[in-house]
């Protein structure tokens, strides 16, 4: 059962990270994303780094040998977003990120489904 849950959470992680990567490439077409960046005082110059981190997470979590590092990087990027939100006194975004922070932590606990 834990292997099934782990597989589903890996799929969710990859899908969300690829979506965020894609949205980051097309910021001009997403007024909501631009508004959020402005609210959190995040410069557009951070976006390439966040994009690299999100696509790297998508690749790393797929393989058992890099699974832990991928989830660690995923949790770190979520904590960074939460820190920006708290710095901007936007508690709503920080609270919304909590369930997404739990995903990589639960994945680390469950381990990769192909791990022996």
C-alpha cells in the first residue's frame, strides 16, 4: 500500500513541478503569477533559478538513488516560498504551502517505490 501511495505522490510532485516550470517560462501570460511575485517582493531574476530547481526536482524524484535529494530540494524550495510570503506578511500563501511541504516529507518517509 505504501508503494502505491508513494507512486501517486511522486506523480503529483512531477506534475506540479513541471506545471510550475512551464508557468515560470510564461509569466507574461499569467497575470496571477505576476501579481503573486509582486506581492511577495520576488524579483523576476529569481525565476530562472526557481525554474531550474523545479525541473531538477521532477527528474531527481524519479530515480531511487536521487530520490532523497530531489525531495529535499523540493521541500527547500517550498520553505523558500513560505519565507518570502512571511516576509511580505502574506500569511495566506504561507499557510497554503504547508500541505505541499508535507508531500516531500511524506515521500522521504515512505521511500521510493522501487527501493529495495
